[in-house]
C-alpha cells in the first residue's frame, strides 16, 4: 500500500465512523462528495483493500502518455465542453475508461490553454474568517514568530507552534534562534506524541514547506510534479496532507495566537 493509499484509508475510515463529514473528507482528498460516498461503501464492503488502486505497482497515474493527453483535450472540447474540471475528471474515470487524477487533468487542460468553467474572476472582497474544522485532528495550523519572548535583555528568539483548527489547542511549541525546519519538526513531534497524527497541516509558503522551484509550461504539460521540500517529504511519508496559505489572513488562528502570547 502506498502512502497516498494509506492516507486515503485513514480519511475514509474517519468519514465512515463519523469523525469527519463527507465534505471534509472531500476537501482532504481533493475528490467529489459522490466519490467519497462510493469509497465509504467500498470501505464497508472490503475494508482497507477497497482503497488500494487496481494499478498498484504500475506506472504512476500522473505520468500520462501523449495519446491520453490528446484524448483528454479532445473530450473536453467536444462532448464535455460545458463541464467544469472536477466533473469532467469524474466522467473520464466513470464513463471513458480512464484512471486519472483531477490534478493531472488540470495540468493537461491548463497546458492546452483551457480554463475551467468555474474560473471566473471576482472583485476583491474583505477577508472573512474561515469556518473552523468540526473535529480535532483534521487540520493543524503552523507558523513561527520572532519576538523578544524572554524580555529585552535576552534578545530575539523564534517560537514555532501548531494549533488545532477545530479546538484551538496548541498541540506543540518549540523555540530556536531563527525560523528553521528543526523548530517545526520538534513542535510537530510534540503534537504527534500528545495528540496523534493530524490529517493535514496548514502553513505559509516559506521554502521550508514548499520548493521555490516553479514549473515551466513544458513541465506542466509533461506531467512533472513540483519537487517537495525536505519537510514536505517528511509530511508525505507520514501521510499528512500539506496545505499552503496564500495570505496571512488565511492563517487567522495561528496569527491570533502570537498576539495572545505576546500580550498575555
């Protein structure tokens, strides 16, 4: 069983037992709620075996041949012209005999200059707090803050911390001189020992969490995956989904935590 399959088993198992909702499982796995319901039924019938992909051990699904890429574009511009990318991916898997991920379909269509029917620009609006997750362990937010935590005479130190999005519990915290992978790893280890593995971690776009490399158009067309940072690789090995925020507003709970610590 691959890391992705093991993670899918954990999330579908949690959805089947009511620990997370179908919507939350859908968000974590990047698939539709209909697919979540089908996977839950398969899990109920076959257990973990129902989550293992039939092509296990074969060439990765994202390594699409030129023929498959051409076929995807032709189908989208033909009989599925009025579908969005997500629904189109479902039809490819259910009706066209393909086995492709949504991210692979997105790369192929984007590389062909095609936009999803949902890709509509909206006017900028005020940032609203994201709704909390409903269950502990679904998502931990993380960040680091450089501050004179021990008083003016001791200078600056950097506090790395994780906070559970659902409960607001600080699951781990660790001081270092500067922001670094060691600080994030140590705080994460504290949290895992005390609370177990989270399903996902929400961070900023620091190079500790994501590779600074940007894919070229040719790489996107060829199905090349963005390389993981060392910390990203560790999260992948643990089966933890990595989510990166695009603005400080998106990490509201961890940002408010720093204010609480600094003024408390």
